[in-house]
C-alpha cells in the first residue's frame, strides 16, 4: 500500500488560479510520481533552513512543497508556486 496525496483547501484554491496547462502538469505529475508510491522521496529533494523537514518536487518551472507523513502514509501539499516566488 502506497502513500496518498492530500491537497488542503487553501492550496487547492491557489492551484485553481493557475492556467489549465499548469494545473494539468501538476495533476499529471502527482498521479504519475506520487500517488500510491512506496518511496515519495525518490523524485523529491529535502529542503533546508526554515523549511527543514519539508520536501519539494520540481515540475518544469514550478515547485510543489510537501510534508511527508510516514506514520499515516500521507503526502500533504503545503504550497505550489513558480520557482521564482516559492521560497520568498
């Protein structure tokens, strides 16, 4: 049994502001690489500094920031934004 992906309402609201192609990129990436995966860290990169403990996934020019909760086998989306704005 693999991990499941949760997108909270506040993150989903932000995602819906992006154009259709960007949303498709994100949802395709999630279903291809994260949904039901046994190792969510394989495609990601651990963050450091004030974001330590979180992981990021690179989706073209966009970044998906997540919290991987191993106890519940859940990947919780924290933020999704263009790479120039995500770490501000």
